[in-house]
């Protein structure tokens, strides 16, 4: 069995430590339990840059190679999962280490017929690399658009990077592309052992998880073809954000330490939980998972520019009567209750609870048996994540910031991303993935939320 990082290899993995592994034929670099929970998921992003005369695909590739070799050697190799324990690692052979980042698939298209606006509207899959193989860690595609724009498409295993981790990766890449001196570049942290747990049994209830049976056999029956899905970007102007916050707080001014505090994001999340449930028309109780970025919640705080997953789940539950329409689509009183429920689940996610959640994961006989408790894909439940204030637009390539950072058009359902709007516009975007018929109903319902749209005729729109 290959040596693991926790046995014979330097801990933690660092670019300098990676150089000491040259004598090992095959090694495993263990990732954290939080990373392991993401083993079936990917992080797929399109970075669309405005037209310029200076983009260079050759330099884009060489800067990617130096970025990985110097700052992200953990991206070299392939994904490995222990079938007995569910522990996820990066497997590096001597050949993979010798090739380094040059062994990572990097595709280019120097002459796309698309213009920048077309790319932003279509989010076409032709701008992404050829789909990543199951054990492939990362692949990239660079495309020059017909009007001089640039698109970088990245597809990475979610075990290596979460949303903020990916934004940090792109920011670091831009610094290499822009020839920043090493002392001026980001220092990326790979200390995944910080999230390995204490080895003690968990003491708290963790309803955000379900422990499922590990399926070792492959079913012969084909899965049914799912209904078509679509995605739509709802935009909240600063005026709308102020309105919904005022409704959710009943006009009271509070601070995060106050028990009655709710954020604008809490209010938006509560609103869309009701609207999506009504649009789906299932009439069932709803469970909602909010992804909690715990970088600043853990004690001690996670190191700056930590690369791996620090995403926990906050679970809130709603009876069918709480999310159904009455005289109004979502009344002001209902919004107050929903927003407070969202905030309550997030408030629970303090250091003690989060550390105990890791212990809950590690005490299972197989990490892959731990799954989110929500049935959100074509089920009654919903999954939320927020990329607001996580640096998604901070990447700078030779002075150029992206006009749009977005996922491509994914066939997904019951998933919501709150993000910053394109082109550094004010406000917040709510990117919803939903079955097509339900999406059309959702658009209608959103337009009927009177306290959002009073005096704002253009409030319901796509930002693109």
C-alpha cells in the first residue's frame, strides 16, 4: 500500500515538501473529511474577460503550469478513494510528479466565432474543457473570442477546491500571468490536517447529515431520464435589497450579535424557499440546506488563502403550510419567520458545533456514507450556497478583471447560488437551477412579490 501523508510524508503538503517526495514511487496525499464529502461533485466556472489586444493563450498556459508547480502541487496526479474507509486522497505516481503541471489537460481555442456578449449570454459548453474524467483532478480551456475577449473555463474536482478556494486559485493564476514577483503573490495554504477532527466521538445532534448505505454494486437498470431543467438569474437591486431587509427586520436596526438579527441574504433565502416550493407545486414539507463558509467561524480561524473545503451545512425545516401562498405570494409576516429560521440554522454553526460535525463524519465506518440530509434534486428540498464577498471578481490578468464569473449551463435542479452581479454592478444575483415548468412559474411568482417591486418597474430582470 502506498505511504500516506500522515505516515511517511511531510505534513502538511507544501510546494517545498512536495519536492522531498521524489524518491517515492507512488504516494497518497490524504484530503480532509470535508473534502471527501464532495467526491462526487465538481467546481465548474467560466471566467469571461472583456475585449483586449493583450491576451496570450501561450502565456496563459505557461503561467498555469508555474502556478500549479509552485503553489498548487496537490493538483498533480489523480483522485483516489479508499473503498473501505471513504478516505479521499490525491494519488501521485513518480511519472505524474515528473511531468508536474504539464501533465494536466489544458485545451485552447485561439479563434472562437463567439463575441464576448454572446459568451456571457449563452455560457456555452464549447467554452469549457472536454468533460473531466471521474479521477481527473482538474482540466482547463482558454478561448480567444472574435472581438478580442478571453474565456477561461475550469473544471476541478470539488474535493480540491470549494468556491472561495477556486476564486483564490484564479486570483493566484492572474498574479502569475501578470508576472508579479513571488514576494508580492498570494501565499496559498494547504494544511488540510487542520480539519481532520479530534478522534473523539461526536456529542451533538447533526440533522444536517444522513448516513446512507455504501453501494458497492453497480445497478444494471438504467436511471430514468430526468425532466429538462434550466437556470435563471434573478437580480436584486440595492433598492430591492433594502426593501426586503426592512420587511424581514420589521424596520428594526440590529447587529449580528442580536438574537433577532437577520441578514439581507437570510431574507432573500427565505423568500426563494417559499417561492420555489410554490413553483414546484408539491405541497410537501421542505428541508433547506445553506452552505456555511466556516473560514471565519472556526477557532482558531483557518489560515488565510486556505485551498480546501471549509463548507459545512446548516439545516432548516419548514412545514408545507409555512411556505404555501395565502392572500399574498409570500406575506411580510411569513418572510419574517422564514428569514429568522434561516438565520437560526446558521447561528447554530459555531466552532463547537462545526468541530463536532467533523467528529461525526470521522466516526463513521465509511466517510462516503455521510451525505446532506436534503433531497433537493427533483425532490421537495432546496440547497443554497453564497459566493457574495468571497472574491469571485478579484482575479486580475494583466490589468483585466472578468466581466462575468459564472457556472456554465448545468442540468441541475433545486440548487441556488447567490453571487455578485456581472461587471461589478451593485446588488446581488440569485442564480436558480430548476425544472423548466417550475422555473416559468417561479418567474411569475417573483414578479408578484409586491413589497419588492413597488416603484421599481424594472426590478424583475435577468442581469444578462
